[in-house]
């Protein structure tokens, strides 16, 4: 059975994986071709849609400078990345703490849950102007909005993951007279790790979103400032280039979280034959 | 707790005067679970049972007959609603280091390797340092030494349960409780695990209470087979197994008492099921 299944499996994997790359690349080429055609064929002015080459030129002009140049991508990118990262760490930290508190204590759950959901139903970027008033136009407001957006997915995923513990595993710790902290640290937290990482994965993208929104509202530096400045002079190619940079940054952050997840939760999916109830 | 204190005037401590004082004595032990949807659920009718030090007792019974409930009570995971469980001259009312539990399907923690899983009982519950030599001995005893650094998902079901047994033995308890430990294994692996368990037991002479569905497994392993009725569980019969050890599956079925014992256990189980 397995000797037959193995080659079939690898063959089907190969026949699927190669076209995936081809399709992705082909789609990109088609998109750029369509884009170029729209610009030249439909005579769209560059302040509506710049040509692909113009965007590439704008992109390159920000790359081919000294890292400290005010014309380059590096300074605003660093500012945005730093604030998003701080916001992500702070928001996730509070999210994990709140989720843990709610999972461990029914009182805390009943206390926080209604507000947590009210907060989630509120479009949080609408609070951003208020935060800018409170924290000013500096880095503080960027970090705060990023943290606010990163908080919820981590909180709700930690809560769900910590509650999704198999009763057999709790029985094991109870039979060993483990303390509550030991049970949390050695069993509940690792058990919840796949959930928590799913939350972190969302949170890292939300933190970037929050930072950009706060930068739109007023900032001295950052990619949000670059975009608003380019927009002010209808440098649409510059806006496109900034969006490409932000897209790449978001994907890189997402990939980093996934990498960390693979390192930490190496046993997930493969450990599912564990703890089954007979 | 109050119900225990006031109930069962007929449940005295096992008398100290007896020559073979049981290590564990269940006296009128019953359990009713409060369930919001179904009202009270009677899992276990009053049960009396003695386990002498070094006994190997197997409990057989249909699914949901309260076998696991009885084991949970012995492990201190639940508290009986009636009656008392004596461990020596103390009443069991919570988990104890004298009791090791082997769970169904091993119940190892997938994020810890074999060594860390086995060391878990030595790390928690106010323990500070892990005696590495103790873990080495256990690994060696069960043939897991080469697999100490592996993770549970890298092991077969039989090896996982070997690690589960090591973990239960880590604190060197006097009593080993096993809840259908080999139920998830194929027949051949199960027989091999039975033989290994017998060897371990002959070496260490723990008091073992093992729950199983398998009549042959019960006869192979036990000094005493306890047959239970469907829910609410009661003890229908206690049968001694006078087959000399070490036993082997090759000769077990041809032993003169085997067929009679198996027939009697089966008859008890089918009778009880027909009545239920």
C-alpha cells in the first residue's frame, strides 16, 4: 500500500507544484502586460496610472541612494518597521496576557469579554485620530495604534487556544499534583501555541496597517508620510513604488512569523495521534 | 466532602488485625456525576474491593460501565460521592505520589521529547531537580534508551505507551493504575506489550490495577480478574487466575484453566449486557 502510495503522491506533488510557480509568474507577466496596454493603449494619463517602467524607476531611485539619504526608502521604512514592531510586541504581549487571564479565570473572562467584543466590533482605525491627539505626532501614536490593532487577534486566539486543551492532558497534570503555573507553562501554553501563532500572524500585518494609518494622520517620518507626500504632488508612480515596498515588508513579516512558528511548533499536525479519547 | 463524612457507618477502615491487610481498600465507593442536561448520572454503584500489596488486578466490563470512573477515583482525579478509598491507613481524596497513572493512548505531550515526557513527574509538584539516573534506568528498562531524544510523533504506538509507562513509574509509586493502556495497539503489539508489562511487574512488584476490554489480556496479566456490569457499574465477580508466571501467550490458551476462566468471564459479561 505504502509502496504504491509514495510514488503516486510525489508525482502528484510535482505535477501540482511546477504549474503553481508557472501560473504565478505567468499571472504577473500578464498583469504587467495588461497594465502597460492600459497605459499606452487607453492613453491613461500618468497621474491616473503610471507606466510599469515609471514605477520601476521610482522604486529604483529610492533604492540606489545612501541609506541615510532623505530621498531613499531606507529611513522611512526603518521608522515604520520599528514602530510596527514595537506595536506588535506590545499589543501581542497584552493580548497574550489578557487571553491567558480570561482563559484561566471565569471572573476575568466575564469582566473583559464584553468589552473585548465591543472593541472588536468597533472599526479601530476610527480611534486612531484620538490616539494621535493623546500621544502626539511622534512615534508614540504609531506604536499605540499598531499595538491596538495587534492586540485583539492575539487575545482571542490565546483565549481559544488555552481553552482548547484536551481534558486528558489536564488529568495528567492533576494526577501529578502540578501547580496551576506548571500546568499553564508546561501544558496549556504549548498546547495553545498553534492558535497563538495564528493570532500573531494576523497581528503582525495589523500592526503594519495601524502604523501606516497613524502616519497618514500626521507624522514626521515613515512610509505613510512618503505616500501622502507623493500623493500631494500627484507622483502616482512614487505611491505605487511605496505600496510595492509595503507589500514586500508585510510579506517578509508574515514569513518571519511563519518561520518562528515552524521552529516552535515543530510537533504540530504530526502530533495529532496524541491524547485521543478511546 | 460532607457526604463522605456523614455516610457509610458500615464502611470502617480495613481492620488492622487482619494478617494480610490490603494496600488499597474500596468500601462502598460510588460516584454520581451531576450533569446539567441529563440530571444526575450514576456512574458507579457502591463497590467493595481489596487490592493486596503486589497484586495485579484486571478490571473487565462493557464500555461505560464505570471502570474508568473507578480508576479516576483511585487516582484522586475525582472524589467519590459515597464511601471511602483507603490507601494503607489513609483515605484517598486527591492525587498522591504513591499512585502512577498510565493513560489511554499514552497521552504523551507532543512538544516534549521522550526524556522530558518521562521526567515530567519529577519536574512538577514542588520538585526541584530531576534525577537523570532515574530516567536513564527507566529508559533502559523499557528499551527506549536510543529514543530518548525523539518526539512522540516519531514513535510507534507501542513505544509511545512504553514511554507512558516510564512516566507513570518515574516517582516510583507503589500503585500503578492503567486505563486501557494497550487498547489502541494492534493485536501482536498488544501481546508483546503484555509480556513486557509482566516482566516489569515481576521485577518491580508494583500493585497494578489495569482496565481492559480484552478477556485474554486480563487472564494473561492478572492475579485477579474483576468483572463489572454496565452502568451503573457494580462488581459482578472476582475471579482468581491460578496460572503460574511467567506466563506466555504461546502456552496460555492451552493451560487447563484458561478456557474455563474465559468462558466464565464472557458469560458474566453477556448476562449483564442482556439484562441491561
